[in-house]
């Protein structure tokens, strides 16, 4: 894999994915603090200060370097922040990029998450030279599973994990890089 040392916004038909900045913390906190959203996402702190700290921690990281890189998702027409997505190389698995996604409830059901994940998949393959793009979800999070499937990822594993006495049922979805047209 290769680093992207000059990450630019990723544009789709309706969206702009750009690196998250501290000024996004209030908007991200508003939807990530919603109990229905929070129960399925991995950030422990969803208050504005906690989100700001996460964004600042990721700010200097280049895509494909160890750790998560976060992108805010904006509607192209309005500039309204409608969600966030992220990517991170898998630990100890060369060529694997993990993606995550969270959409504001007011923006759900419009295909924005699918469009954003498809853009991240293309970016991971075309710019970062990933071999596999992976997404994890709670087995109960049907909308997230649908996003992964619509974005072209396929179910490869169902699993159960216990952490601090709580059992979690999850799924792992992946898409493998296809043959190069240049070959």
C-alpha cells in the first residue's frame, strides 16, 4: 500500500468527502450523540470536546498510515454536513483497508452512506493501492449491512465477541480488488 501525502476532497455525484476539522465537532456530536446512532458506532465520547480531540488526533495522519483518518461528508449543493466516514489500515494485514461510516438521522435513507462508501472503496484501491476493503458492523445493524452490500462488499464472516462481560454479534464484509485493466 502507499500513503496519500496530499489528500484532497473526494467528490461524488452528490457529496464531498473532506478531512474532518475541529469546527465539525458540534455537528458530528449532534448526530453521534443520538442514542440510535451511538449504539452502533465505535467512538466512546460523543460530546463536542471528545469529537474535537479525535479529529485533532487524526489531523496529521496520512491515509494508509496506521490509525483512522476521518472525513466529513457534505452535500455538494448545500454544503450541509450529513455524516462522516473513515478509513484505517488493518493491523498486521498488509493491503487491507477498513472503512467505517455514520450518517446523521436526517440524512439517512437517501443513499448518501452507500455513495460515500463506494467513493472510499475507489479511493482505497486507486490511490492507496489496497488489495481488500473491509467493513465491520453489528449483526443487528441492518441499515449498515445494506450499505456495505450496496457498495459492493460481500459477507465473509459472522462472529461473536465478548468484551467486559458483554457479548457482541458482528459481521465482516469485504471487497477484493479486481484485475487491473492495465494488465
